[in-house]
């Protein structure tokens, strides 16, 4: 469809060039001029399509301010240079106009349709916006993080996220219903915090069916960060250039550092996947795999860390019983 419309536009330019050339008996030159002007118009349309509206408006405003500033600079200079001002006026116009254009384009990246409407209503432009995903609302840890003061500012909750929460809260499954209600309670808790502003927005994307895809599209429009603990949404958002604040990554980064050779006391909770393994958990939920600890299930024991594996799902600590580790160390020293 776009290709056909561009061909039609090109033919219209060619036909217009032919009509104008026919009037002055330069039909061939008119056709060529129309063809090149048509190509130029199509190229400009393709380039402007990739530039956001905020950048275009800010660029036009910047170049206007640059030209105005150049004119104001030329007024006092004209008193001293007289007619010679014409020799430098073009240079001043180009320098200040181009400078204003660059500044406008760079600052316009933070503008969007919603922010422009807010400016026209006298509400100002909001920066550092954060979009809340359904998973992070239900998770609930976001409220604890906000209470500590590490996050503040404006939280944006789209109407389609609220609808999804409401749908989960009305589910026939008791587990889903409890999760949905907890998510609504978490939102209500965040709304009461003085450092946080929770704003419900009506922006929707009817042509997009997936809620996660809508969230990413909205984040791109309003230049917001997405707060989530969904691994797949994290990757999709990053691929589309949207900044993500992942609660799981934050939790993993805050876990205490454990180095190979360190000793710790753990409670062996269950059997591991491999032969004769036992599995324990630290207070922060980190899994500790203990070799030759199957016989110690249900007991506390001292272990020594052998290695630490960091995965996308979290961190795993591999260890051996302290006596086994010390015996192996003695054998190495004896050799």
C-alpha cells in the first residue's frame, strides 16, 4: 500500500513537471525536474517517518530561536559595519540556525504527544516516568522498595494493566483471585506514599492484543522505564530500546557475596537432582547444593562453598560438607 501511494506521488510530480515544462517548451527538463523533486519528497517522507513528532517540533522551535538570536546579534553590529553586515549575516544565520536545530532535536527526544498536551494544559513535562507491569504489582516487593526511598517520582499505571488485574481478581481460581486482590492492595498502598505519585492513564493501543506489547509501546511513546520481574518482557523491552528496572535483578544484586572456600551453616531441606546430593536454602532464598548430604536431610550442618553459579533465575551455591572439604585439602597439601 505504501509503495503504491509513493509511486502515485512520484507520477504526480512527473506529470506536474511535464505540464510546467510544456508551458515553456521544455517538456524533457520538466519531466526530469518533477522526477527528482518527487524522489526528494518521498525520501523526506521516509526520513521524517522515523523522527518522532516531539523532535520535529523541538527542531523547528530550535532553528527559529537560532535565527532570531542571529538577527538580534546583527542589529548592534550593523551600527558599526553598515552595509558590510551582509557579508557575515549569512554565516551568522547558518551557525545560529544550525546550532538551534541541533539543540532542539537533542532535547526533543524527551518530548511526546502526551507531554506536549500536558504543556499546553499548563501541567509541565514529567521526566523519569516509570510504568508498572502486572507481574511486579502482584509481586508486591515494589511497595517495600518505595517505602525505603530508593524509588520516587511518578508511577504510570495504564488502564489495560488495571483491567488485567481486575480480571485476575475476579478469577474463579482461588489462587489467581488472591494474587489479583493482593496486586490491587499493593497499588492502593503505593498511592498512599508521599514520595510517590500514581497516575492512571487511558492511553491504549487497540491494534495490539498482548498486554506486554502494549506496555512496551506506551513506554516508547511517553519515554518511560518499565518496572517488571518478567524475564521475557525484560528482553523484549530491551530489544526495542526501552529501559527496564527488573526487581529480580535488583534482589540478586543485593544478595551477600559468597566466595569459594567460605564456610556456612545450612539446614539440608531435601534431596538434590544428582546422586547423594542435598539441597538447602539461605534466608534470601538462594539455593545451596551440598554434595554427599542426602543422609543429612532434616539436619543442620556446616558446609564449605566450592563454586557460585549466577543464572537468569537467580544464584546457586555449590558446596561440600566441611569435613569432606578439609580432607580433600589435606590430600592436596600431602601431595
